[in-house]
C-alpha cells in the first residue's frame, strides 16, 4: 500500500508588478506622504541603530520607491541601501538624496527575489541591522523574503514592515468613498487594493516573520492627523496608477476635473482631513 505524500500548504504568490515608470514616479516623489519623526525614533530604539561613520549599521529599504523612508533613515545608520525594481523611481530617489545632501545612500535595481544575492556583496556574514519594507510589501512574497533576510541580519537587528496609512481611496470618510466610486467608474473595475494595510495582511506578515525565525514580533501604531489639499490628493492618486493606465498629459485636466467634481466640498479651507495610522510590524533576530 502506498502512503500518500503529505499535502504541501500553498504559498500565496505575489501579484505581477505594475509599471510605475515615468510620470508616475515623478508624482510619487512629489506627493506621496513621508514618515513622521516618531517612526524613525521607534526604528532607532527597537533595533539600537548606530550611525557611526566608520563602524555603524547597514540598513536595507526594500521597495524603496523614491526614498520617502530611506532618506530619513540614512541619518540613523552608517549606510542605507535602497532597492527597487523601477529605474525611474531610483532616479527620483537619487535626485532627492542630492537635494537633501544625503551621501550615505546607495541605490540598487532589484526586487525581493534578489535579496539572497546580497549575501555575496555584503561583508561580515550577518551585516544588516535592519530591513524596512513599506507598502510595497504587497508586491512581494513575504514568506520567502523573511526566510532569506534572517541569516543576513545581525543579532538585535530585524525587519520592520511599515504600513504608512490607508490608501486615499480606501478610507472611512465621505470624500474617500466618493473618490473610490469615481475611480471605479473610470477604470470599470473595483478599486480595492489595500497596499498591505488590511488587518488580515498584517496578520499574515506577522505569522511569516515568526515562521522565519524572527522573535519579539509585535505591532506598534503611531497615529496623527493630516490634511490633503486637492492638488496633493490628485497627485497621490496619479502616483498609484500604473503608467499604461495613467491618463495622457493632455487628458489629465479633464480627468482631474471629473474626480474633484465627484467629491464633496472640502470640510476645511485647507482640504480633506485624514486620520493617518502608521503601523510598524517588527521582528528581531
């Protein structure tokens, strides 16, 4: 009698990565919200980061985009590596680093699948003090990624998966619901991507960190209030539309007018208020 092989649990696959090149990268650089100082303070304290120029720490920002997190993180470590699959994003990140006078950032073209190859490039066996992953986590395979990162991380270091607020089309406000309806009508399909911010996704990442050997896995939430001007709201939307679907420059004024006409009047003269909830999901070696 033949004993059947045990079933192998299916590992969720990452979605195909969209094209965020050209104008999308430019909108991302100009309009995506940054990270407030308490986020950087929490990372520094949790992982005992050292910024000494000779012997300090090395951090990796995976899916770094245009550098919203890598650039402020550079002040807390010796070197930060920004890794992203989109060359235009990296060009914007390098330009932002030059404007800010950041000289300890290195920008690399690649994806989460390239993380194991870092072992051959980085000295010291376990060189990474910290890997940060923002909302780009939903384009990755976290189970495989966390297993690859564990042996590359120094004792006391770890991983931080940071959800930098709910997407502007998914918030629990009248203006966000109106925006979601307008975008759904324009694209002819539901606009529901949570960008890794949903509770079920956060639970999945926490379980994957634990399974990969990280300890003290916990979530820290930092919240603050912000206001989106209509211009910044539109820019944030543009930054999330894959390049092939972004309206042509000549069509954008009409597209913007339709979106703004669908929204209620801003409740404040400054624009549309939002409650930003930043979640830091951390695990240590």
